[in-house]
């Protein structure tokens, strides 16, 4: 087996970081991101293991500020990304360079038979999908992740008084 066919996604990500001049990554070494951390170590990057994603992101931000290059924090989807939002907001408000990378597993296909219409016969039929695959996840993922990060940062700005509220809250719901 050649190296091109045996390389995993973690090493590919690490090689891209190394090519961009990154020599250190921060994060919680657990869960879905273990492969990325293992790839980083295999490619010679320093891995700083932290106990919480928020701390990891603040550490990466400070490291990048001191080194005058992007600090890199690696987080998983869901709670990992949520825990990294406050440092992302602080980096944005401080005018620090901000690079967000997120990884997630594709959603499961719906295994339950579904009613559909056959393209060939134009008659009702049933469709049952097996396995995990969703070929449309990539084009949808980028705008969804960008939108969610923007919404969370805006929410933090509103709650912190950095963005003035346009609508007034009513004392009683309508």
C-alpha cells in the first residue's frame, strides 16, 4: 500500500496546518478529534492538551498573538464548538485574526421506508435507504456552520451590550 492510499484525514489536516506555518495546536484530545491530534503529532506539530475547549481557544488566541500568526484550536462539533464560542467572540472584538475550522460526522440516512414517486414510471413507490450517506452534506455544512457562528457571536454581542437592541422586550408575551 502506498502512502497516498494509507494517509488519514488527521494527517492531511496536519499537513495543511504545517504548510501554513502552524507548529502548535490546542484542544481537548478526545472524541471525534483524536485522529486530527494524532495526525498533528505524527507530522511534528506540538499538541497542547487542555481540559476545556474554552481554555484551549483562549490559549490558542494568546499563543497566536504572541507569535504573530494564527493560533489554532481544534474542537469537535456540538458542545465542543459551543464551548469555543466565547473565545471566538473575544477574538473578534479584540480585532485578532480569526480562523474557524470545524469537523463533524455526516448525518445518518433515514432507514425507514419513505413514500416517493418513481422517475421512470411516475407511479407511487417506496424508497428504503441503508447505511450512512448523505452526498449533499458538504454544500449545506459550510453556510450552516458560518450562519450559526455568526448568530452566536451576534447573540453574545447583544447580551454584552456591544450591539444595541433594536426591538424592545415586552413585559408580557402576546
